[in-house]
């Protein structure tokens, strides 16, 4: 079965000009499964370019920072006032604290499920397993398994956590690389070099770096990630898709 990843937003901590913060669409086409993983500012608009949001199978929100969850407010507004929600509540796997950041769900649109380290769930044709990362609030890295491949997503993390925690067999890893190595240790995130190292240790098939600070040069982050990984690395770009 074909599993795909589409980047809805990839800017670190805040959206740059014309950009969007963290958000990704993962689909298993044969089963009609569509997961919205993280919902940073700008990602709901981009989600509508690639998927009818009313056909989502589930949402995964990795932590409470608003650059990863705030656009769920827009989804709720559309569900209540534009679409008229006429289906069962949409499952939302959310780290502790996320629900308090989102506006009220008066229409019963969402089925909130608080999750933590080691928890897992089946959403349509995909299996989701979570791992707590090295980040301020409880933050959960995500393993997404389908018969067509396995995706690993670091969410936000410093170097005290490794992609290895998501288990073996990662065909593609989406790993944060907020800045270059000269900024290591300054903000609880990974550099390109650290992202490359953790991907190499985890035996990742392909590495895509994401969550780059908008003023950081993509080429510099990508180059040091590739050197540490030992193979070519791609930088996430909004709208770009990948097949596992």
C-alpha cells in the first residue's frame, strides 16, 4: 500500500514570510486514511490544498506550543460554521496540555485522547506509536507504520533524544534541524549536524530536515546534516511530497 507524506508547513517556532509552521499530511491511499500531524499556523490553509479536511481519519498533536497546534482552532470554526459537522467525532491524539490551548469544541467535533510516551493507536490503515522527546513541555515523537513503509517524525527535540527511540526500520525520517552547529545548546532544539547524527544512529533510509528557523540558510543546515548522515539529505519545503 502506498504511504505518502506532504509538508503543510515546516518553519521553526514561527512562520516566515509566506510560510507556515509545523504541519504534515500522511496518507495511506488504499485505505483512504489521512492523518494531520501537527497543526501550526498556516497549515490548515495548506491542508485544504491537498485534502478535504472533512475526510480526515485523525489528528496527532505532538505538544502544546502554538506553532504546532494553533490551527486546530480554524478547523473547529470551519467544522461548526462552514461545513456543518455531520459525522462522528474526529480522533485527536494529543500530548498533555494541548487541549487547554485550543478553543472550546461546542459541537462535539473532536474526540480528544490524551497520550504519552509509549502509547499507540490504530487510525484507519496506519499505526501510530509515540515517544517522549527532549523538549520543554511533554513532546512526542511519532512513528507511523503502514504496510507501504514506516515514517519517523521527531517533533521538537534537543539532542538528548534519538530517532532510535522510534524503533527500527524507519524508511523516512522527518527530523527537526532548527539551526546550524554554531547554535547548538542554545534553545532546546537540534542542529543540522545533530539531526544527521541521530538519523545515522537509527539506520534511517532517507532523511528530511525540518523546523528550520526562518532566518537560517537552508543550504547550510542541509549540508551539515548530510555530512553527519553520510548521505544526501533533503530540506522540507511546504507543498513537497514524499512516498515511503
